[in-house]
């Protein structure tokens, strides 16, 4: 026992001399080493620092069978964990090498460790039986040989090298012949003739000793009975029969037919065959022999991977007295067939794999093996489907599953990968192992709107908080990378100096677009801004969409009458002159006009001007004579606002007519304003003088208006006094001039009020006016000037008193552009029925 311990110590000392070649660490340990025995400093031999083994999770990877060793987590040493029995692990194979795989993480690496389990002499030689009975005829001649069954030793090498000794005897000696280094044939040799009467039974002891230190022995007792008479034993025609048989041979397959002869006569000539023993021990049941014919057949299954060579001892025994026997051996070599499919094992799997993982990233470590030998054991591996993963050989039978192409989780979120292995046999066998590789998401997709530009229509005067539209952006990423939030970008245009966020807001989660305040078409027609969608990834990605918000006009402004010409210093100019030419003034808020008795039907007496801040139909005005109703002497143009005579004026109509005119727009509901016009009926000369006096100067017009307001009778008297002084000839000439002046004077009077000039388009279908808040106003004239296009920036005069008026601040108007040629098209066309630039169809006249 002391020598055995010394041998263990010597092996432990020798294990420190390990070799690194091709990335492999090799250790050796004797079998039967105690649990806890240190095999080697694995962490140190792998180049790991102290404490790094536990931090990087240094560990062994099992490959299907128990390795009986383990790695210490604290020290990183390779230790014996359970009983190591070389004979159990490797049988008679030499050397007995266990291949281990060691993994470390951060980064993931694999090391291959080869552990050789060395043999110790722990098995004594064993004979098939403790006692062997032999019958030898006394007539046997000296030199006769009798085969004996040798012992077997489970150890290998020198520990299995057996030597035999026979207890001292004068009649028998032992002859040992070596067929090869592993097999020996034993024969008991008769050295001296037997005398049954002297010694009928000989008892000998056969001892087998192995070559271990210390040497172990096994014994078998030989009981030799001396028989009389039959002196010829059966003889085989071959001493050794050599046979080859495929391991796939079926049951009852003929292995070989042995043949023996006996020269004796009678019953001594008859003999039978039997199987004495087999090597390896215990495989005798795999074969059967016909006692008469000597045919040996297969009764079990051969396995090349377990036993490659079977040796049978065959005996032929005659029926003489005593019976004699002859012996031969049958050596059966088992041939390999491809009966083992390759096996694929997953030793490590790193999932999920980020979709931005670089090409070459190791996803899994695999081990492939095939129990067959030669071409049947050569394995070829591949991955199916071939994309996006591939295999790389890292060591004999070891592979790495690596990434060959870039991943896209939005296209494929999980891969079903199958690693296939095929051996080189005929036919080839295949093994496979399925892997499920999940792909984790990274933020590689920006939110994208369904439309690049959204067009939104909203009516003015909408309620604050009203939903205008709903925007939606899609992000194919998952979790936070695909969670989108919305916001209004302050880069919007169209709202003047005010930012877009002061008009609208967008819900961060749903994308609903809200109005923060009521919209006013007169203040804002188009609001263009951008909505930004940002995901919650790291770093966040964003997408933009343009929103064009068009405000639709509502009829929220009543028509406003333009103030009379003499109410402010700014009443001069073209508007004042036109009013004077028409023969109308205003006193104390009432419009005054003059008409001559006898004036024919259709003569224009005055013109009512009004403006509406709305646009389209909401700004299309019509004029109605409210009082007096019925068949009066005057009428009002429905759309022109011109007050003209409905028939010839007569003295019966009275000296003065009071007209109440209502101005309405075409909106729904319609809004209106009223104007009062007082028309004085005078002689034709008085009307002409009033017109001439009104055109001299603006101050004279104001004084004349006040004087006329003081009383029509006093003015008429003064006029007649002046006329009476003139000479008769001058009177005639003056009458002619006045007649011509009244005949060719402008037929329309423009009632101008204070403030900058306002563009008014008058035609047969009505008058159109636009406030300064409209971007452009277009008017096209028919007839000779039909090809001229005048573009103005109109004003909006101070509103008349009334609940429908809106508080506005007029700005100076200016002539913007005059272009000859076909009508221009505005670069922007709003959605409503009428744009902000309108012209009535036929014969449009423009007054300033």
C-alpha cells in the first residue's frame, strides 16, 4: 500500500509538466485518485490572473459522460470529484485520454483540456475458473501437450503483462507461447509417463503474476485424472482459424466451420465439438457451435465500437474411455460499418443576439462526434438555412456558430437554425441539432408619417380645444424604441410673428391635433408648420411631417358702410370729387343727394358704398330699398348700390325723399347694415350749381353741404337772385352749359369716407370690397381694358357703429402691381369656394 501511495505522489509531481500545443492543455492523473486531488492549476495554466477564474466563471462543459473532475471556483484548480476507474472509462484502450472543454466568459472563450488517466495495478489476474479438471490417458507419451486457459487482467501495459508458474511436479511442466504481446497460449506438457496405478490424480496449482509493482497474482487449481485406454485425441486441420465479419451481421450467421479427425476406431473415433472459452471473458454467449458439424454461428450482436477482436477456444472430445480431446482457436475480427450517426451537442449559447451585432460574432459553441472509425467517423458539418449564420471549426470536433450577415429584427425577429452533421460512410448517416436564436431590438428605425404633407381644413371661430386632425407615425421598432411622442416644431410659418404653437397643439401620445384658440380667417388664412415624431430609443430618432392648416371663412362680419366724404380731412381726393359730382353729401349721419325735377328714369342720383371684411359669398353684397316700399320714384341697384330714378320725377313727388337702404351679404345667416339717404328735388339749374360748387374745393364742399343742410329753400332763393342778375344772353348760354354738364356728368357717386382708399368693384351684379387683411384683391375689367389686371392692397375703413362691427386697425393702402396680359393665378389657392382675389364676371368698374 505504501508503494501505491508513492506511485500516486510521483504521478502528481509529473502532472505539473503540461504542454500547450494548438491551444490544448494536457494533464495526467492516476486512476483511483482520491476526491479532492489537485490535477493541475488550470486557471494559472490558461493565463488567468488570481481571482479572475471566479469572476469570468471558469467551468467545465460536460459532453455526455461523467468526467469525474471539476474546476474549483475559488482557486481555478482542476480537482478530482469522484472515483476514477480507468477500466470503467476506457476498458483496454490505451492511452485513456478524456477530452474536456473549459469555458470562460467576458469574453467568451473555449479551451480544450486533455486528461489522461494513467493505469495503476489495481486488478489481479483472474482465471476463468478456480479449478480445472483434466483427464489424461496413461498411455499418453511424454511431450504430450494439453492446452490450458490463461488468466486475464483488466489493467493495461506492464500491469497486464502476465507470467505463469506451475507448482513443482515431476510429471508435468508448463509451456508458455506468446502469439503477440497481449496474448499467450498455455500448455501443460507431460514430462514423464503416467502411471494410473501409482498416482491416479495429480493436483497442481497454476499461478499467474502481472508486471505491476507490487505484482498481483491469481491462481487456478489443476485436477488431473489419469485415464486408461483411448490414446488418440481428435486433431484439427488448423490450429488457428482467422475470420472477418461485419458488425452488422445478422443472427445465425455462419462464422466458421472447424474440422477435426480421430484415427481411433469405434466409439473412440466419435467426438463432439464445444466452445471452451472466449476472450474477452463473457462473450461466449455470442456464439454457438454445432456439436456434430463444427459450425459456429452468431447468436448475439457484434459491436465494433465495444470489441474489435473475439478469440474462441474450441475443443473436440471423443467418446473413448477415457475421452480424448483436440483443441484449436478461432480469431474473429469485427469489421466496422457505418451504424452510428454523428451527434451534435450545444456547449454554449449566447442569445438573444442584438440586431446590430457585427459580422463574426460568436452565437454558440458546438461539439460534434461520431463513434465510428475511419471514413465512417469523419464528419462534415454545415448550417441550414445557410444565411445569416455559418460554422467555423475551432478544434477537432468543435465548431463555433458565427454571424455571417447583418441582422434586421424588423424583418426577422427569430431564427430557427439547424446544425447538420454527416459522416463519410456509405450510406452516409446524419445528425442534427436545432437552435432557436432570438434577435433583440436596437433603435435603428426613425418614426415615419403616413404622409409627408397633411392638409387640414378648419372653420374659423372654432372652439378652443377642438380636434382638428389626427396624425400617426409608424416606428417598426419594439418597446421603447417604437414608442412615439409627437410635438409641434416651432419652425412653422403662416401665422405672422406668432409661433405655430400659439395656435395649435398636438397630443404627445395619440398625435391628435388640437386648436388652442378660436381661429380668425380675417387674421389667418393658412398656417403651415411641422409636427415632429420622436421615439424613446437611445439615441432617439425622429421624423417630420408638414401640416397645412387652411382656415375656412365664416360669415362673422356684417357689411360696413363707408363714411361720407365730408366727415374727415382725408375725405378729399378722388372719392370726394366723385361724391360731389354725384350731387350727394352727408349731414349728421344722413346722406344727402340732389335730383332735378323732370329727370328721366334710370338717372343715377347717388351710390351707396359698403365693405365686408369676409370673403367669397360672405362678402358679396346686395342692396335693397327698404323704405319707401311700393312704387316710389327711386330704386337701388341690387348689386351695384346705385340709387337711380325709377321714373321721371314730378313736382308731386315733393321737395324731398327719404330713402332707407339695407345692405346684405350672401352669408348663412346673412348679415346686414342700413343707410339713410335724403334726396332733395330741385330745379335742374340748382342741381347743376350744387354739383359745380361741390367740385371747387373740399372746404367749399363741406360748407355747401352744411348750407344745404340748413335749408333747401334758402339755397334756392340765393340761386335765383344770382340768375336774375345775369343777362338774357348769358342765361341762355349758361342753360346750354348746365344742360350739357348734367348730361355728361359721371352717373355714379362714390360715397367716400375717412381713411385710406378702398378698392370697390361695381358691376351689374353688385359691388365687392375687401379689407386690408386680405392678401390680394384682383379686378378684371371687360371691354377695351379686359386684358389689364390691377392688383391692389385694399384697406378696411373704420367700422360704423353697430353690434356686428369688428375692431380692426386700418393700414395705409398702396397700389401693389399693374400687369397687362391674361389674368394672373395666385400661387396659393385656398380650399373655399371663393378665393381672396375675386372679380365679378361682366363689365367690372373699379372706383377709388
